[in-house]
C-alpha cells in the first residue's frame, strides 16, 4: 500500500473511532481525541480489551491524589507536585477517551464497559477530593488569614469538618449528577444526529425487563451490574420528563425515531447542538481546568464551592434549555 493509502486508511480508522465532533468540545476534538487515537493503535495491536483501558485510567487518575495532596507555591515547593497531579489526571482522561474509541474501532462493546466508563470520573475525582480535604487540614493558613479566623487546633478541626461536608456534596451529589446529565445528553445528541444504531440510549423499563428475564444461571455479579445500570438510567430519565414525553410521542406517531421525518430530526439536532455547548461544561476539560487553577493558587476548599455552585447552575441551565426545546417539539407533533 502506498503512503497516501496508509494515511487515508488511518484517517478512516480515526473517523470510525469517534462518536461525533458535535458531542466533544474544542480541546477534545483538536487535542485529546487525536492523542487517544495513538493509544488506540497501541492497545489494538496488543489485543487489549477496552474495559482494561478503562480500569487503567481509573488507577492512573486515582494515583494523582498523592500529588494533589501537596500544597502549591504559597506554602513551599509543592507547585511541581500539583503539576504532576494535573498531568496524571490528563493522562487518565486520555485513556478514558481511548477506551471508547477502541471499543468503536474493534466492536468490543459491553454493558459492563458502559458502566465502567461512567464510573471512571468517580474513581479519579473522589480520591482527589479526599486528598484536598487532607491538604486543607494541614495547609489552611491562607484562607483563615483572609477570613480573619485565628489558627488553632480546634479551628483546624472545624475547618476540616466543613471541608469534608463540602467534599461530600461536591463529589457524591454534584459530580455524580453532573456526569449523568452530560452522558445522557451526549447519547441524546447522537440519537438526533445519527439515529438509534449509533447511540447508547437505553430505557430503564427495557433494562428491568432484561433483569427479570435473566436465567437462573446468571451470576450475582451480572445481576448487580444490571441493577446498577437500571438505577443509572432511571436517574437520567427522572431528570428529563419533557424529553421522555417527546420520545413517547415520536414513537407513537412514527413507530420509532429512525422513522421520523428528516426535517424533524434535523431540527432536533440543531436545538440539541446549542444545548451541547453548555453540557460540555459539565465534563472533564472545564472542571479540571478550575481544579488545577484552584490547586495551583492554594485554594482547594474554594474548588468545592465552585463545583457545588457554579457547575451545578450550569447543569440546571443545560437541563432547562434541553427540556424547553423538547417541550416545544412535542407540542408541534
């Protein structure tokens, strides 16, 4: 094969490994996805399963906690430790991009892979949040000085307690909700732009039916995976009643979304594309930029407040916009 043919073949493989440029932000399209594709070729040559890459990303991301636990410039020479933590987290995200691209290129899709992929963010951020609590407990002089709080053992314990509460709200509630929301809207946009075959938009009702019909020989792990996935889809559907109503109307009128008129599909795609600009702010690049910024400035506690307040407001606005155009579309049917 000529060099031109090799290049064209690589371009086709790269294109087939992507979901859609419309569901990725600028950084993903121009940097993360191309870097991930290099790893795709490496892991594909070794015959590595996408789920193994996902698990690798979890370990790499979680390992960054040791470096995020170090203070930055204000307290000493911890800047480079923070930089290493950021680089490890970026590498974990590249691996997380790699697993999906590898699955699409090799056809090795699985429900476990979908759950693992959705859990990767928790595996990175929750250990990091624990490290930030520990860091704040040891190095909180800057915040206390700005707030006029005297430094003492009791005030340090009280501050650590507040930090633990904020970390819990930030990670266990806000992060979990924001990632579920972003993931759902990615799948909805793939539905609108490419059809049912190219998205992973599963209904909770169908997944419950699959659980009920599992044979007696099914292992407890298989049943646990299925129950976890049911809960995941139920939470996504609960947040999107107008979209659920729209899909019910389309299915009742046309039999399935793929049978809907192209004009309707194009209109939904365009409206969804506008909402995706805000959904992009709920995922890795936007979140990690501010995590890195607050850590390098030695304000770890303030990152939790940023996630709880700012990113949650972005999530609510994203849902509002998406639900609003679904309501209008359903009314026009």
